[in-house]
């Protein structure tokens, strides 16, 4: 019984990073928040609202896509962002 508890604890610690979720930067959190309010918002508009360079927005959106938290549906002009679970 004691050995089973030790094994379960070790397995939990080993997988803790995976299960704990993803740590987002403040900029990434703000981007998600803006997209949640307006799914049709452009990267240029996000940059203006956050008062950051467009390259900063592009880089953070790229990271959010890699983490499978964000996806673009449709064209660049008429498409919309989709926040994934």
C-alpha cells in the first residue's frame, strides 16, 4: 500500500508540468481577451489597442497557435479567430 502511494506521488510529480496548464504572458492574455470580445479583430487592431508593435502581436499569436489555444477560421479579411479549449 505504501509503495503504491509513493508510485502515485512520483507519477503525479512527473506529469505535474503537463497537467498544470500553460503559463501565458500578460500580452498573450490581453490578446485572448480582445479576441474573446471581437472574434473578427485584426492583428493590426490588436496592436493598436495594446499599444505594441504588430510584430509583437504576430509573434504572440503564433505562439498561441502552437499551443493550440487559438485558431483562425476563414480568410485574413473576412475570417474570425477561434479560442480553443
